[in-house]
C-alpha cells in the first residue's frame, strides 16, 4: 500500500509539474531560476516590426518573448527559456540570436502606436492562436509580406542597415552592468586554471610511486641468487671430504689389524723346523 501511495503521489507531481524536453539548455545546480510570473489568463502577444517573427508580451514589466516555439526571459544577465509561459524555465547558456533584432525602445513605440513616424496598428494575438499558427506565419513571412507588422506605409529596412543595428545593440547589451557581472567569473577562470591542474598532477605521482617500490624486489633478486649458487657447491664439496676421511680411517684400521695378525702368526720356515725336530 505504501508503494502504491508513493507511486500515485509521484504521478500527480509529474502531471502538475511537467519537465519539458529542453535540448540545448544547460541546467546547472549552481544557477538559480527566475521567479515565476503569475498570469490571471494566458497572455496576449504582439509581433515586433523589423524582426523575424519575434513576439513579445506587452502587458508586463518583464521582457518576455516568444520565438521559434519557445518562451524567452532575461533575468539578472542570464537567459532562460521554456515551452510554457508560466513554468518549466531552464537556463540557456548564450544570447538567443533573435534578441539583437529587437528594438530596445519598443515599449515607447507600443504606447504611442507609432513606429518611427508611422502609425502602428498592432494586433493583439491570443496565446492559443499563437501556438496554433506561429509555424505557418514564420514559413510564409505572414506579418512582413501581408501586414508589414501593422505599420502603415512602412518599408522594411534593407539588410545592411539591419546588420549595422544588430552590431550596435550587441555592444550596448555587453555594456549592461548585470551582463558584465555575470561575465566576471569567466574572466577569472584563466587565473584559476593552475589551481585546477595541480590536483590532477598529484594522482599521477602517487601512481608512479608504488611502481617504483614494486621494482625494488626485482633488483634485489639477482643479487641473492649468486650467493645461493656459491653456497651450494661449497656444501656439496664438503660432503666428499668427510667421506674420504672416513674411508682413510677405515683403511688404516684394517691395515693395523692385519699387521697385528701377521705378527702373531709363526713363519712358514719355523713351522717346518719344529716339525723336523
């Protein structure tokens, strides 16, 4: 029953807090996620002129964009994205390519209904309609060709001018204090590299030390072997000397016994003389 209860709780949490598949997102434990934005209803968006179908939520103070099927947020110098507008944010480790096409003064143009001196009759797009049509609008360039983003009598900027504006906005973005603050650890990394490399070299020395200790017995073995070889012939040579001494002593004893027996026996000539008598 406990396992069944835990399984149902886990399933309920997975339904309430889904984890979307976020390829290309670098999720790091040390990086905090942005605070959630509470919406009473799904937000409406507008499409920004002079962009490749970049949509923005105009009714909140936070810059929240929709582009290429993702919701995007910039918070404390870092970028986050999600497939949902109200949850599932994950850290994105670089600046999205669309951002430098966005005019920084778009909020003022939105408030005045004016885009560089032209009447801007923007259209508010519900979130559900956006999810259903953003792919076809992007492939057909719907807002640029048919509606010119709702700007009356406006001609899109030529490509060289757009590239120049992108470079200017990129420089302005890099000069932001919150962006420079997040880049400070990256500048300090080269100075910290020697500290990281030192522990990597220590294990190599520790591994080499036991190898040297194992080689020491190999050097001692050839020195002990000749000693054993020299001692062996000495021990083997001593055995024949003892045996020879014993044989010599036996032969001397036998010779002495023979001498004694010969002295006690009468000579043959004497025996004959006694017989004659």
